């Protein structure tokens, strides 16, 4: 009978530690992040294989609108040609600036650029006006820690050349 009590005491202690750890700082979720200072357009990659190359780009900040910090945020940014099946490109990004985004804090600018884009012999400005040019939509998914990916934003890339 004596052996049961220590085992029971260890179980109660372990449960108390789990409850205490869970109560020590509820983590925020990526759904409390909002986009700020969003700029989209096309980055000039220069001449690649004898042709001008433009790639879609998005720049933004994330602001934590919740009352709890959001720990280690990762982004999965999908670039998709409108009307096409599948993604044009997908870029994984870890949000810079530390391990968490504090309540009311805003990140430094985050720049995400596709590796895939448009190429042509035509001048860059004309490429954006070409009748065969198709717009690109950017979908941003986020997760914190081991949580599941969640969609947090969608933007159409402006048909404009971004300054270098």
C-alpha cells in the first residue's frame, strides 16, 4: 500500500506542472496579426538569358493586434497566376526580429520575392501592358510554433515596376 501513495503523489505533481506550464503565458495566434504598409509590384531582375525578367514581389509589416505575444512566426507565401492551376512559386519565410511579436508591436518590413516571373525581349514597361500578361495573386499563410498553417492575407500584385 505504501508504493501506491508515492506513485499517486508523482502523478498529481506531474499534472500540476502541466497545468502550471499551460497557465504561464497563453500564446497568441497568427489570426491576431494584421498587414500594414503593403506594397506590391514587379522587381526588375535584369537580363536573364538575353531577356528582361520581372518577378512579383510583396513588401509588408505584420502587427500584433492581440493582447498576447505571437511566438516564432513562419510564413508560406504563394504566388499564383490568376486563372492558372497551381502556384507559380512558393516561398517560405521566417519573420525576422526575434522569437515573438509582442502585443501592439509591428515587425520590420518583410520583403518576399518570387523566383519565377516573366521574361521578354520587350522593354520592361511594355511587358506589364502586354495583352498576354496575366496578373498574379499573393496568398500568405502563417503559423506559430507547431500550429497548423492558416491563411492571413491575399493581395493582387500591382502592375507597376518597383524602384530598385
